[in-house]
C-alpha cells in the first residue's frame, strides 16, 4: 500500500507529466484531466485501490465521474472539470483552506457551479462526502447533512498543485484511502459543539438599574431656548430666526488627514443617475430648486418636484425659508402656497385625498380670505358648468321667478359644498382668475407605509394636473429607494433635487449667536422673541452660553466633531445631543459659573459633553436608551463576539477610499457576509451587529434605509462609524460607561464590576475624594479591558486569525489598552497636580498629552 512519502513523490511526477502533456496538446479535455491527473492522484498519490473506483456512474441526469467505495459502502463522489476551468478563490482569503459554502467562495461562478452539480450527484447516489476538482484545485465538502443545511457547512480547498505539494501531509490525512477508512472526513466536517455562554450585564445586578438622572437647575430656564432656537426652526413665526440661523454653506464633510479619508453627505448614486441636482441654497436665494419653483409658478403649469434628503437634513426648514422668507414677496404676488404635513395622517388610505383637501381648505380660509374665493359670486363661477347644465334642464330660468330660481339653485349649491373633494378643487382653481398659481408642499410622508406613500405621490400628480399647481414632495432618500415607490416616481417626469446636511459647527454657531442677541434685549422683548412666559436670569444664561461657545469654538473643536460625526447629517439628532448637554444633571452649571465669574472663562472638557450625551436622563448606561451605542455588545448567537462590530467597522474602513458603482467606500453585502462566514461562521451574529450599527448610523446602506437591510446590496462606513472606531472606543469616558451594559461571560468579573459601580456611587463627587473615586473607576475599566482581551485572544486562536492579512486579522484590544493606560497615567498626574495646588480650579487639558485619541482626556477630572 502507498504511504505518504511515496504519495508525495508520485504527486510531483503526476503534475510534471501533466504539465508536459498540456504543453504538447494545448487545450485538454475533461477526459484528459481524469485520465492524466485524477486517476493517478487517487491511485498513485492517495493509495485508492482500483477496485474502489466506479467511473461514469449513471444518475438521473447524466453520469457521475467517480464514486469511491469500500465494499458496499459509498464513500466519496468526485466530479471532474477540465483543466481549463479555473477555480478562483477570493483574493482576501487566499491564506485559508476552509471556507463557508455560502460565503465568499461562491462568488466564483465556476466554483459555485461545480459545488452545486457535485452536491446534486451526491443526493442522487446518495453519499455523504463530495469532491469537485479541475485536476489542480480540489474542493472537498460534506454534501449530505442531518445537523445543518448543507450550504451552512464548510468547504476545504487545496487551491493548486503547488499548495497540495506544500501541504501534502494535510492532503493525505484528509483524502487518502487509509485516512478516509479511518474516518478522516467525519472528523474534518463534524459540527463543532459550542456550549452556550452565561452572559450577564452588570447593570442587571443593580437594585435600581433604571434610576433617573435629575437635570441641572438651569433646565427649566433653558427650555424656551432649546425649544425655540435649538430645535426645528422651520415652523417658527419669527422670520428673523430663519434669516439669521439658516445655514447656507457647503454640505457636511468629515476629513481624516491621517487616513486620507473624506466622508461627505452627497447625492446617493441611485438618484444621481436619474439627473438629481443639489439644492445649493445661498445667503439670499434658495438655489436651483428655488429658481425652478419660481419659473413653474410664473408659467402656471402643473409641475411636481421631489426634494430628497436624509433624516434631519433640513427639508422642512428649506421649504419654509423659501416660501416665508426668501421668496415671500414673489409668492404674495404670484402664488398661494399650502403646507400639508403627514406627521398625523388619516388612518385609512382612502381618506388621503380628503385629508389633503381639508388641509388646503383650512389654510385657504386662514391665509387667503381676502381673495373671497368662497363668496357667492366665486361659488357661481366655480360651478359655472354645472349651473349652465341645470338651466338647460331642471332650472329653466324663464319658467321660474327669480326668487324661486335662487331658492332651487341654493339647494344645489349647498349639496355641492358638502363634497369637499370637488369643492376644494373648484374653489382653489379660481385663484388663477386672480393671477395666482397654487403651490402645494407635501411633507413628512416617510413615517407612512410604502402603499400610503405611493397613494400620496399619485395624488400629488393628479393635483398638479387638476389645479395646474406646483407640488413639492419632500421625503427621505431611503423612501425614494423603496422599490414600489421608485416605480411610482419613475412613471412620471419629475424634477428631483437633493438637499445635503449642513455642518453642525456652522449651524450651532448661528443659533448661539442668535441666543446672544436675544439675551441683550429687554425682558419683555425676550418673552416675545421666545414665545414664553418663563422667568429666567438673563445674565446667568448668557454666561452659560458664552462658556459653551468659547469651549466648542475656541478651546475644544472635538465637541463639534463628536456631534457632527455621530449625527452625520441628522441635524435634528445633533441638536438633540446639544440640548441633552444643556439639560443634563452631569453638567455642573454652578461650578462652571463660579469659575467663570472668578476667571472670566470656563472650558467645557470633552468628557463633560460626551458623558451627558451617553447617559441622557439615566444614572446608568443602557445601550437601548442611549444616543451612543455599545460596540462591545453581543448576543447568544452562535460564535457571537464582543468584537464583531469593531471587525465590521475595520473591514469597511479598509475599503473607505475605494470607488464602486454605488459610490465611494461602498462594499458589496455579499463580500462582507462571505468574509465573515468564511472566517467566523457567524451569520446571525453579523446580522445582529449590522442592525445594531445601522440603528445609530455607524454604517450606511446604498438604500439609505435606517432600519432594515432589505433591498440593500452595498454597505459603507459612515462618519459615526469612523469616529467610534478611531476615537470613541478608545476613550476612557466611553469605556467607563458602556461596560455597565455589556453582557459578560465571567461571573467573577461581573460581580466585581457590579460592586465597583456601587462603590463609586457611594463616594461623594467632591474634590477631596476625587483621587479615591478615580482609582475605583480605573479599576473597573481595567477589569473590563482584561476580560475583552482574553476574549479576543481566545478568538484569535480558535479562528486562526494570524494566518490572515487585512482588517479581520487585527488585534484591537492591545491598542485600546495602550491608549487607555496613557490616558489613565495622564489623568493621575493632573489629579496629583491639582491636589498639590489645593484648589478647586478646573483642570485645563494639556495639549501635549501623548496621543490621547487626539482629544482631551475624556474623564471627570474636575469633579
């Protein structure tokens, strides 16, 4: 019988002979490949006796090339492809030999076809194990499984003759005659049994995990500013807010000089190819869309415009600014505009038109009563055609007295008025007799079902035609992408525009400036401007806002970067983060004002802002309630990992500067899933991570959907994902909170962390206890990091990650720990300095701190 040493010698001769044969013959056939390579490899290199061979075995559709047997036992089926059929393994995985059948390996069409055909033959025989080969590459898999779907299993690949020679011992131990008889294939393809982990979140062990965090004493006084200035300004009555607070600069761009990375809010590819244009509003104009709306109003022709943008991009504010401020004189002269808001839609689809018509009628009476479009004369004009028909039939004016004619006509008029659908259409059309064009803005349809949205859009088209109206439909990009809706849109010739989100720095600068201006007014004027009767201390509020403005624009640009990156384009979310800091119980306004009065300034450290945003109104961190997600979260899914989210972000960052048909940085979902399935075999865990990251927009889909991967084909890193990966996950303030809601598979560590949460809470937040309190906080972060490090080390060993190159082979925890230790040591030195000074001054953060994630130390040093 052939042994492995003899087999290796035979293998070398077989491939040398076949190489010579191919040079002489050129293109070879499948029969050549079988006779010159496969037969010989099986017999001479792997020791299969001739009597175990069954060639050209008939099956339902065709013939199976080989069936290897032992006595009456069917052992292996082999499907041969000719030498010219290449099996191309994805480049990123060429160091591996084990691949998920449903993973990235299937992207090669020849491999996919060979596997599917071989599997079919295996079912026909039936036989459990199968091999597909072109003579050089050998693909081995388990075709029949009782434990899992066969495509969820693995494929063991020997990619070339050279690799088989280099790894002949492994090849022999898997496929040789004695190895197979001894169960080598059973061992290689048995399902690994993974015991379920006992995951416990430290927060779940606390007696009051949902304890609220009381807001600071300023929150009631700040409420009018938050609601009036730091929220949506589109619907505010005071036009000076639209004038002074609207951002008309370039759209948001996040730039990382180190990575040569630029992330910006740009037109999605799926609407760019349809000719969509940017709105590009200026200081005194509304950009190209504004000009086209004016032209349409002047012509008085029915036209539909689509205004697309991300959530919180400012679509409503743009429309209000255009109609109520920028082009208010033009609209007063040439148009009547109506705003239909679907935030509170009708319950039934068949009530949509009635809802719109009633909204128009209400605004017609409120805004344009002076046109007398509902007077009796106007009514007679609106129904002129019907009245003419009545006069020719049942209302013969010559046969009736004038009084009787009017009485009978009134009955018809009253009946017609009771049908609001037709009544509004006929009444609104009369505006054309006054030289006015009707303009209808339809907003906030995104919360509705796709069917509702399609109905609304068809209604918009009909109204544009019936009323000769200009109709502007504002909706999110992901709504437009929806297949049903897109079909409805593309059935018409619409003008489509995209509105990009502004930079948060500019936006908050304008609004803080407006607040400063308001605070210089007499108290009674402030009440009018803010629309509130709340009494507040203008001097203290002014000082507080001065502190914030100085901190984020002069001293600490990282606060703006934090908000801008995490919200990326969602200005509603960005302003909400800002408001959270203003209200937060962690914002120590008394300390700030005390130091401000003494020194003339106060610097809000990054950690102060970050902590307020992370906690919100809660005393303890909870991922599901926070604006900041826990990247280390994981579930009970098979092969779930605390590092799946980080690995996904790393993979997407690796491709961030690459171009694709969907736009810069987009990676195909198939590629992402293929890589994770090949290495980690964790589809459920990856699904969980993607949905988790999508919830807070750390990743972006080509559909622009925020809550589902349905219909998405590509995925990329967002600015939030970049910021989390490069900065936030390394910050002490982040680590010191997210551990509270991380599921941990170490009961001893969980109990220690729970006790340390209690111990920290029991120490007063005063200067004299600062050092003791901080030591406990350092201890709990170090326990957490040690646990994560052990988990990562186990996974690197289990999944053989060292043999890979690229993002998924990274070790994240050592770098995070190094950064943490730098930050910890620097914090300790500053606390020591502070103790020596024996003063309760706030500590200014040293710009010379070595590589503190390029941010100020994110920790409460000045408690």
